């Protein structure tokens, strides 16, 4: 499954999207520049995993999580955020997030979360 997995990376920062795509180059990685862009792409893309920021313009990651889990409750979601707090992490998990990474995160942390979510 590893090389067939479609991953949607949702972040308003191009450098984060590019970094994640480079680290996960063995996967089929698509990008969304904000929550609305992601919501528009999810039905056609049918991702196996979504990696999303929380704080973004137009629509945030919380709306991406809600939409994705309504669309397909089985889609694993990893939240990446620079606004780390226990409340934020708990809220993301309550909404259905399967993983949580605080910016800045390491290549190994990202790979470990992705593998855990895809094999889980």
C-alpha cells in the first residue's frame, strides 16, 4: 500500500507543503493551499491520508477534519500546527484527528506518523 497511498497536504505555507512532499516523495502527494481548497479536492482525490494545518485563511483545518470524517470516517488525518497546546491537541483528537505534530517537526517524526496512520 505504501507506494500507492494518496496523501493530501493542506497548508497555507508553500514551504511546509513542499517540505512534506519532498519527505514523502515515495507517495502520491497532492496539495491544497487552504481548507476550502482541500474540501473541494477530497471527493475527487479520495486520499488515503490527509495532513492538515489548523490555522489557515478561508477555512481552517478543523473544517477539513469535519468534512473529511463526514465524507469518509476511515480517512486518517494528521494535524500539523505551530499553535501547540494541550487544548488544541485534545480538540483535534475529539474531532477525529489520528495524529498530531507540532511545528517544527523532524523528518523522522513525520515519517513515523504517516506510517502509523497508513498501516493502522
